[in-house]
């Protein structure tokens, strides 16, 4: 029996570790990134505002990193304009992977043990009494507004540092067919609502309705809700978005559904 085929949809620069882990577990990991991450360039009209936010870093009480991608792009800019990190900032991270990435830059960030999303971070004691605090959110352009809205309601002055843009890679129909159109797919691993939306777009544009019936493994109830609303009927929530949690979940699912 052929090894079950699993789609890994993380951005290309983040997919290899998960693909290798799945392969070590006896699965055929097929990489199909559903997000391209493009940093805001100095020539971009949005860059002057981004640079201003970074130059004013010492004016913020709290700096929140949304993702590991935000850490990579944000710290690259911070290193350019701050040879030494300003003191007195409360650094926060959404999710363990984001916090681990910050540790590579010598920053110990506060993270929530309650989960991997904005709602979990908002439950932290450190973010309850924030009236008059200036808060900078380091993120990709056009992300969720929940964090900023809730902190603003608590009296904080919230600003964004939009560090990069996300987009669906420009696949041709031939690329899609050769990657996922020629063999059945046992499961699709998706780590964001935007990835779910992009998968749906590919399904529609390439007439891949069988993928609508595939098992989706997602990291949170919020992403599961988005998938369900888009018509996916087999959605399983992993214990987290990290490689180990996603791999263990898909392995147990395939064990139950495809190997019995």
C-alpha cells in the first residue's frame, strides 16, 4: 500500500521541517505553499510609515509579534535602526514558535499558556490594565483586527508595523495538476484562515472538488470554523500549530481512516 499523501501548505521557507517530519513517520509529504511572504521593501510607498514605527520603538510600552514571520521581518528592521535594543519595553508573542524565534534575537517574550491566538494573548494579566499605554503590533499587512480592537477598548493607543504582505503563489494549472491532481490526498495541513481561503480558491479555479472532501488538520477552533463555513466536512483540530502537533494529529487521523 502506498504511503498516504499529505499536503503541507506552510510558506515555502517554513515547510521543509514539517515535510521531513511527516516523511519520517511514513507519510508522503507534498509541499504546496498557500502563502507567499513578501517583506515591505524600501521602495514601497508603505515603507516610510513602517520605518517611522521602528524608529519610535522606544516610545512603546509593549511590542507584540503576531508570528514567526513577523519576528524575522521585524527584527531585521530593528537591527538596522537599533544597534542596541531600547530598554523598558514589554515584549509579547502570539504562540510558542513566535516566542522561540524571538529568543534567537535575545528577547524573552511573554506568551499565553492558554493558546496560540489573539484571544489567548488578550487573556494575559499584563494586558488587562493598559489605559494610556502605547502598543505596537508587528504583523503582516491586513491581518486580524481583534487584538487592536480589544486593546483599544481597554484604553491603549495601538499602532501597526505592517512588515510584509501575504499572497497566494501564482500556480499554473499544470503545476497544480502535477502536484495534487494526479493522486488522492489523505489530508491537508492548514495553519491559518487565509490558507483555507486560498485552498478554496485553488479548488474552484482548478476543479479539484475531491479536495473539498479531504481531511483538513487545523490548529484552532477559529480556523476550523472558517473551514466549516466554506463547506469542508472533515476538519480536525490539532493541539497546536507547531510541526509536532500537526504531524501527530494527521498520523492518528490517517491511522483511523486510511489504514484500517
